[in-house]
C-alpha cells in the first residue's frame, strides 16, 4: 500500500529508501513490471519523494530493490535515490541534517524532537501530478 501525504516533509523511520518521484517517472514501465512480478510497492509519497521503510539494518528488501530494479535501470545513489537511517533525537543531532543526506544535492533533511524528516529542495523538480 502506498500512502499519499500532503506535507512537503516526510518522516524517516528506521531504514528508509528515498527516491525522487521524477526518477521513478522516467522509468515508470519498469517500476510497474517490478511491482507485478516481485511484490507490490509499499511506502509513502508526496508527489515529490517516495519513501519506503524497513525495520532492520541492513534492510534486505530495500537492498533487493536497489540491486534488482534501481541499479539495472541506471539509477544512481545520491542522484536518484539514497538509503538512510533515522537517528535518535539528542543534543548532538538537534537541528542538523540527517547523516547520509549531506551529499544529496536534491534533498533537504533535519533532525527534530518529533523525528527525522526529508523533503525535496525547492530548486529541484517541481511537483508533478501522478497517481502512484
């Protein structure tokens, strides 16, 4: 099941695979086929980003998707997707960017008391109307 959020900021939970919706749309047929043959996609999207969460590290299902779908399509880590983990809130991380996102020029992030959040940088892709 894919949940659609209206917020620009999406919450990172456990281990999270973050994909740009624009990158998915460039390969939409491959994503449809993978969705039917392997397993239905799950996650949350806001018309700019698509997030999938897994509760362990390393994340076997997310790694499988990266190896069997994203990399064969020519998608590149930090350019089209990033795999990150949430961090506990404490004074060391408060107000800082989420570790693992610092080299992602299309992604903003922040650690707050309420959790870790990511969102598309305003200068990147404009929102696209889709029906994921």
